[in-house]
C-alpha cells in the first residue's frame, strides 16, 4: 500500500526579543505502508483509546533529517496519528504510528485578497 500525505513537525521560531515559539509545520511526503494493525487501549479511561500501530516508510530529505527530532504526527486515512517511534535506515525513515494526535495544529496563513491589497497600495492618500 502506498502513502502520500502530511507529516507534522514542531519547529521552534524566533519571535524577536529572545522569545521563541513552537510552531507546527506540515510537509508532504510519499512512501509505503508496511504494517496495518489496530488495537484498542483499554485502561483507566471510560472509553477505550484506538491505536493503529501502522508503520509508514518515507524517503528522508535534508529538511526531514534536520527536523527529525520535531516529528509529531502523520496524517493517515483522514486522521492525525502520533509518531510513536522512528527507525532511521538511511535514506528511509520508518515511522510507527500510535494513538490519535491531539496536540497543536499548523497555523494557517491569513488569506490576502489581491484586490484589497492593490487598492490599499494605490498611493492616492
């Protein structure tokens, strides 16, 4: 089975004045799905948790390699799953998925209306 989707990374950005912020960034990757497995986590919670224990293998580019420690989730089958463990076998990286990811989401860029931007910069003030 083939994989193509977003992989989420935590990237620390300098906001100025020695203030740093953790920002989630999505990058698209393609690869292979090696193992499809689903488990129910029954524990201390009222509802059982779902774990998929699926393993996805993607080619690691230089950006991925530089941000490997910030790997947070993989968007697979319409949901974001925690990247539970990573096995680096260069140039591939095998990511084992766990439970559903409930952390920070990528920040969306504000949409700019090109008509308003043009009118605002007309210089007729």
